[in-house]
């Protein structure tokens, strides 16, 4: 039970909006007469929450799926629509002179219980229309080959955005490395804080069919990539590009 409660606490933030949502469900339980709406806004959320808070459910899904994504099941709760509908219902039920003030108070309560998401460290100003780092756009444009599939190895800060921009560019490992603690020798070398061996990087990149190796210009590497089959072709947005023509596919 502690695990499921911990997941709920994590997604609830300060808890103010979750508490308001609970009040909205109780309010609709007492006042809503239309069966279809009671089913959507009251019965379904209560049953779903009971199921998700059950330790047995958590244990089953943790074995079948990654336990880190369990919180996503809570996205099925119709929180936004329930709060909006209950706010309108409360406004309709009040018939006094101060009705506009009641409406304003409801809106103010929603605002005060929420949070401005763009204050989070996880958000940053968009650099382009794709909402991905501009370095990814520039590098992908540089290495894209019309009619060919290109395999390239990217540093971790870029790799999760590459295929959002260009699906013809593949990688020997993906964003799962960041979240699932998977092991990959090439990834470990690319992310080493000490000087990784250039020969090993090139050997593993070649075995994975990588035509390009993309490394930060500031990264120190023991040896030379150019002496191990990869040619330096230029620097794009503080990232050095190395190319092995024999690795091109198609």
C-alpha cells in the first residue's frame, strides 16, 4: 500500500488540486441526477482510484511493465472535465444576487489550487518551431542523406530528440538508456566523465553500423577518432562530427 500511496503523492504535487478534485467528486455524488454523468464523473473515478491504490494491482503491473510508468494510469481520471463541470453545476445551483461573485470565486479557487507549470526546471524557452534543441536540428540537417538510412551515435543530452525531427536517422541506443538503467558499452564510453578511449568508441560504433559519431567539442577523448576510421567533417553548434562512409546504409 505504501508504494501506491507514494505514486499518488508524487503526481499530486502540493495536493491542493487533488483535494479540490475529491470535493468535486463528492459534490457531484450528492447533486448529479443524470446517470451517464454520474458514471463518468463519480463511479468511474472512484472505482479506478480504488483499483490503482490496491497493492495487488501495483504488484501485477510492476511485473508486467516498468513500475516507473505506473503513475500514467492516473491520467485516465477525468480531473479537468470533472472540475470544470462541477464548477458550472455549482454556479447554476446558486441563484442569489452575488452569482457573478460566486463564479469569480470558483475560478479563483481553481487558479490558486493549480501551479504555473512553466516555472518548473523541466521547461525552457523553445529554440525553434519543433520545440527541440537547435543543435539537434542543425546536426540532423548536416548528416541527413536523401534515400539513405543513417545510423549515428549522439551524446545523451541530444539523443532523445533526434527521431522527433528526422526518423531516417537511427541510433545504436535510445532514450531508454536514460530511464531504464540499461547497459550499453558504447553509451557508457560516450558518457564517461574521464577520457574515454577513441579506439574503443570507434570499434563499438563500427560494430553498431554508425556512420557518424557526434561528440561535444569540450569532451576530452584519449587518442584520435580520425586514426580509427572516422574522419572529422566539421563542428555544428559546439558538437564535432566524425564520419565513416563505409557505414552508410542503402
